[in-house]
């Protein structure tokens, strides 16, 4: 698979990704994108700090805090790339705590033919898929379904190795936005790991996207997740940029 860097910049790719994992409520603070989604995932419940908020950084931090306080959510900011450094300093000065880095990886869409195991694709997730997606190692919280299905061209991939009612062996979510495939929610059941199932669901999603004219794929992985990073590196992904969250403490 040939490697090449995305022609999109950090801001453009993050705004595209925000359309692929859409919050249930959105608002603007200048160029910044305020997002709320039942508290499910940082991406759907943080302000995307890109561009100019239209007010001094200290005022922007306070306005973000008020917006999330009004919705009963912990104020959170997502700060991608070097373009957010000035804002990051303002959040840090206000005492907001930082998380570890998340890597945004990209690659050309490269369908490799039928996956090694059958991959089922559906426009909606059934109960088995929802049970198979382990969010932060646990079951999905209330309200997650609304966020998962809140997209224009979404597909849910699954691999079943054992007959029902046995749980699914692997699941993933794909979304197509302006020729870009976004891959999220890749989960392989612990008892089925190291059998190529993550590769299989990725192959199924890329074939689905290629059939719709997609040219590129992006995904996010935490910097500390060495096994996943190795998997994606072998699949031809390269680092586009990084982001981190800051959350108000207390």
C-alpha cells in the first residue's frame, strides 16, 4: 500500500471528522465548535478548538465553561495540532487538566478483496452490535445510540464466529464524508483477539467505502495503545496530527 500524506490540513480534517461523529447539539463561539451529546465520548462533548473564537482566550475559556455548565456537562476542550497552542495555554492557566495525546492517522483507501472472515454491514446497529462495542472497556451508556447513528452515511460492521446467542467477535463503525472514510468503535472480543478480526472489519469497511468512491480513511488511536498503533502502521496508516483534551477540574 502506498503511503501519502493527506492534502487536508489539521483544521480541515478535524472539521470533517466532526461531521462523521456528530454531536446532538452544536453551537459556535467564533470558529470554535461547541458540541454536546448526552455525555457520550469526549469528541461529542467538547469544544473543538480550531481557528479564532472571536474573543480573547481568557474570555473564550469562560464562555466554554458556561456553555457546558448550562447543560450539566463537564466543560471539556479538544485541542488539535500546533494551531491550538495559544488556546491550550489559556485553558492551562485556568487550571484545566490535560489528557494524553490521541493520534489521528490517515491512509489511502485500499480495498484488498474479501476479508478473511465474513463481515456483515448494516446501516443501523442491532442489540448484538451495541453489546459488542466496549466503550472504554465497559457497556455503552444511555444515550450512546443517538450519537452513533447521528450521521449522513453510516455503516456498522460486525463479525460473528459462533451461532447466536453467542456475542459478536468483532464490531466497528464507518462513516463516509466527502470521500473520506472515518473508522471508529473498533472492538474485538477478548477471547477472539490476535486472529486478524480487526483487520477483517477494516477491510470490510474499506471495501464498502471504495464502492462509494472514497479515496482516504482516517481514524484515531490513543498514543498509549501500542498494539493498535502497530496494527495500523502495518496497514499503511501514517500520523497526520495529534490532539488532546483539557477538562475543567472541580
